[in-house]
C-alpha cells in the first residue's frame, strides 16, 4: 500500500511517500480502506518528536481518517466489511489502509461525505469537550477563541455558537477572520495588526466569560486580562510554539478559573462526560447543524506539502488528504 513514512524525526520534509507492506490484522482489530485523512498540528509535532508522546521510528503519521471497513478481526462485533466509518489513531492514518481497534471507529452518518467525516473527529471533539464539559459554556455567554482560523479554533467558533454563545474570534489574518464570521463569530480581532489587550477591552469593557486558548505565547496573558471576575480560561495547545508564563496575581485578582484540556486524560478521568459529549456531537453532525470547514485538499502523494501548510500556519479550518 502507499503511505507517508517517517524514518527519522524532523520537519515535514523528512517524510517519504512510498509503498510499504499492509499492516497485519489481529483479534479485536479492524482494517479500514482510507478514503480521506485530516492533517492536524499535533501531526507536525509527532514527526518532530516534540509531542507529549513519542512515536518510535519508522512510523506512518496521521491521526484522523474516514473510509470503508475491509476486514474485521476475531471478536469484533457491530462492524462489517462495507461499513463507512471515521476514526482516530495516534499514528497510521496517512496511508491507503489503517488497522485500529474497533472502539476507535464510529459510523459515518448518512449524508456526510468522507472528507467532512475525516475532518470532524479530532478538532470538533476537542472543541466540544472543552466548551461543553470543561468551560461549561451557557447560552448568552461571551466566549473568546484564540487561533480561531485553525482546525480546532474554527470548530470552537462553530460549536460555541451552537451552544448559544456570543463569540469573539482572534486570528492572525483577515482571511481566517472572514471564515470565522461566516461560521458565526460576531466580533473579529486580527492579532497580527491589533493590540489584543486593547481590542478586547474595547469590545468587551465588562469582561468576557470564557477564553479558549489554542495558541499560547503572548496572546494568553492579554486574553486572560479580558476575563470578567470568576471567568474561565481553558488552555488547549501552544500553536505559537511558546508555553505562556501567567502572572498568578492576575488569577488572584480576577478570581479566574484556569483549566486545561488534553484528550487522553479527559477520556480516562471523565468517561461519562466523554460519552455524553460524543452523542451530542454526533447529533450535530448528522443533523447538518455543524460541518467542518475544509480549507485545503491535498493528494496522499503531497502529504509533505499538506503538513508544511499546517506547520506554517496557513491552514484555514481543516486540511485534508484525499487518499483515493
């Protein structure tokens, strides 16, 4: 099968797209013919070996995919060849076939295309858990999304709007902000040309209820200062490459709630919330209330270019590999 292979750690350019053996299947495993795979910023980190978890080389990167079940191993129930499924793995998705555990897969609702199904899983699950279970966003609340043009950020805009919030989108280009506006953001701030602290104070003199931070760096403190008393700040990632150092006196003076989200630990420690959120999110996708914005599509042969597009911060919404 054709796959993108990482034989050494480094920038996306270390990858080579080549023919490799198909992965073996065993008990409780499912083989899926991949039709589309989504590219996420953590994929760049895994290839560089700067992610929280190391993938031993050589490996096939990619964590998010959609396709058709080809084969099921012994002990697998509820799935059969021909079923359309979307799923997540730590690595392995940037290939024509992927083998994974049955519980990593979920049916694709009728009417949802392969690209949308592949692009929905990671970003929208992350954002929905952050908004629904961590920040506990309520209708009418004011939510600021940092990095609102990326995959997770734009998903957070969509889902915060779906939860009834008033959304302020912060991104580093007018193109990204225009897409955020189309997806429901009512206040737009270009942090490449505006002072974020001053812009937020002007837009929300009484403070905001929630900040969702995908970026880190200098933006974090400016956004924290915009919180009202007893507001909530959720740190999700550090796309800027810099982990912020927050003065704790700001937390004290604002009575702020600082929270973090990381999918692995959330799934382990809050399984009931995970299950509820996933049910609600599937309903939003199936009903058409939410669809991922796919800003760019690349062929599997162009996996390096797709990853570079994400690594350089050029992605608007999700980037997808067309594997067929």
